[in-house]
């Protein structure tokens, strides 16, 4: 006799939504990784003082990106019932990270 799944969170639209959220967050992480790589490349091509500033900025951005990556991993491990709340909280927290990245890009 097959086991029947009664959980509403197993609905296909829930899976689709979760997959879309995860893909969106991972795409943002990839974008931030590329921005950090640009700062590191600029640091190598720049004069000493400017290069140090690029490196410091890249270090700060890398720290924020790593924290965001941990948040995504934790989100992936969250139970389905917590998913919506977790994504909402993550989006709110990432507002600060996005602002920091935008400010860094505008400075240089």
C-alpha cells in the first residue's frame, strides 16, 4: 500500500516557488561573486593606495557575500512550513547587503 503524502507543502506549486526563490537567491550570490572578482582585478591593476582600497572593499564585500551564502544554505535546510517566513526575512536582511554592494560600485 503506497504511503500518501498529506502535507500541503508538497504541492507542486510550492516546489516551483521554492525552486524559483532558491534560483533567484543563488543568482544574486553569483552576481556578488562577480563584483568581488572585479574589485580584486582592479586592485591588482591599480596604484598601491588605490589597490589597497579596492582590496579592503573586496574583503568587506566577500564577508557579506559569505554570510549571505550561509543564509541560503540555512534556507535550503528549512522545513517547508518555515519557507515563506524564511525567504521574507532573508530578503529583508539582504537589503543591507545590496546597498553595501551598490555603494561600493558607486565609489569606484
